[in-house]
């Protein structure tokens, strides 16, 4: 297994965002995925946690409490500080951290963050050029602004779940937290844009990233179709994607994605399968016609796929540039020859959790290779270190640590 460059320490800095400090008050996946992107790009991400810690720490399996397998990659290259923001000295400590930060990121609902004293106006009064980003389930400007939001809820509300019902009558959830992760990417690129604007003299910025609205826009990129027009030229929904026969096809020994797309792809497919009668059928001559009659073509693929093994399909399709991939399980991915060749997976040694499988940053920068500067932190591991960096006196730091439950205190 190829191993990406893993070694590093607090004294080593790298990445395009080296020198940018992010205060990350987010939890679970949406916000932490955004700060994961920023951290892997070199930002100094300080994870501000409550004494209970991020909920994601508690998932299993884990070798030790608070250090789940999900947590290890998502929170690498970050440092953890525990503060109880219900206590005045801890809020004062966060104010000191704000003074030295470039970005303040949170996913606390607007009224709750205001009660703690860290609404946008207050934070930007403390540091006028800071980038302040509130990541919410729903925009605070609408009637859903105070609703709790998780990925399943947003899949249901954004139209994603209903797409399954268009196919077989039953709404479903995509079996991944797609809304959390796409919103996390939106948070990351919005922060990057704000940092770029500030570097050009634009000053600080307040950003709102709502998962609901972000997902709706994402979903309608292709599915708006005829509903884009006023009056509508048809209902929303991209027909090819809503066809029940669009699926991985059973081969002689497994499943594969077999996806003829271009005119040439289909001609080669007809020749290979002997279905040459389709070559002269005007229903399938060009893309626009094929899309309207795609069910018949998908039925042909479904009929022909079991006549060959997955390997035979991949070999043929690759030889004529028809898109084709075997269906891989999650556990198959580390051994895939392409994944292995590019070194996407590696192994690393965590100071407390031992050997673990790392998934490197997929984006490559020619002059800035990926490094793990910090392994995923234990709860509060860097509290004393970071408060000292912020200039707090030793007695103040000791008092803050004394306020915290023993696991966080011991970790610090």
C-alpha cells in the first residue's frame, strides 16, 4: 500500500493556507468536514469543544473513549481546546483567541450563539477583519431558522428523498451524509472566497451557509429541467436519472456500471453485443433522442450484461472508451489498483490510538505535498498550549483547567 507523506509536527508548516488560523466551534460532520478541508490545506484549525466533547467522538468502534474511527481522519491537522462557554472566564479566553484568529466558524443556532455572546456583530467588534461563518440547517432569515437539522431531515426536505419515490414509489435516504458533506464543501469554499476578498483589501466578512438551501440548489442543477421556464415546459426531474433501469447491472459474476454515452459508444456497444438493429433506429441516433427513449437502451444493457464477466466488460469498454467500472465495496477500495497507485490510502501512527488507516487529501499541489501535521486530538489535548499562545497568564490557564471535568483536564 502506498503511503502518503505522513510525518510532521507542530513546528512544521505546510499547505496553501499556512498561517491562517481558524476557530472551529462546529460539531458532528458538516462544519468539521469544512474545517477538515481547511486544515488539510494548511490552516491552523483550533477545535473549540465543550467539556462533553464533539458527539462524533463517542461513535464505535474505538480503541479508547472519545477517539472513534470516524474521528481520526476527519479531525487530523487540528488542535483541541476545551472551554465551557457558560462560564465567564472561559468566554474571556475565547475572546483572546478571537483576537488572533482569521476565521470564526460555528454551527450553533443564531439565538443560542447570541446568548453566549458570540454573534457576528460582537465577534467582528472584537476582531473587525475576521471571517465569521455561521453554518446552519436552515437560513436564519426564514421560518425554519430555529429547526434542528440533521442530514436525514435535509434529504427529506430538499427533494432528494422524493427522487427515489419517482423511481419505485418509495422515498429513501441516500446511504451517506451527502447534505452534511456538500454543505461542508460550501462552507470551505465560502471561507476561502472571503479570505481572498480580505487579502485584496475587502476587510472582514459575515457568511451564512444553510444546509437546506445549499442542498436544494445542488439537487436542482440537473433536476430543474422544464421547471426552469416560466411558464414551465415540464415538471422538475431529469428523466434519465429517474429511470428504474439506471443501476449497476448484474454481470456473469458480479455487478458493474456499464455506461455507453456518446454516439460512438453506443455503436461500439451494438457491435460487441450483436444488437446491430439499433444502429439504424432513429429513436437512438443522437443524444437528444436517446434520452427520450433511454428505457429501451437500459433494458438492452440489462439483458446483455450477464453474458460476460465483470472483467470482460471492463476490458472491452476500456478498449473503446465506454465508461465502465466494477461495483466496489467500501472494503475493496484500498486494494483497487488505481487507488493504490495514487497512494490515496496510507498508514499512520497515532500517539495514543496506534496504527490507523489514513485517507490523504485527494487534491494535490505540486509544491506542497500533503502532510499530517497533527493527528486527531484527544479531547482538550491542546487547551493549555493554545491558551498560552494567546497570552493568558499561567494562573488563568490553571483556573480554566480546574473548571473542567477530569478527562479534558488530563488530556490538556
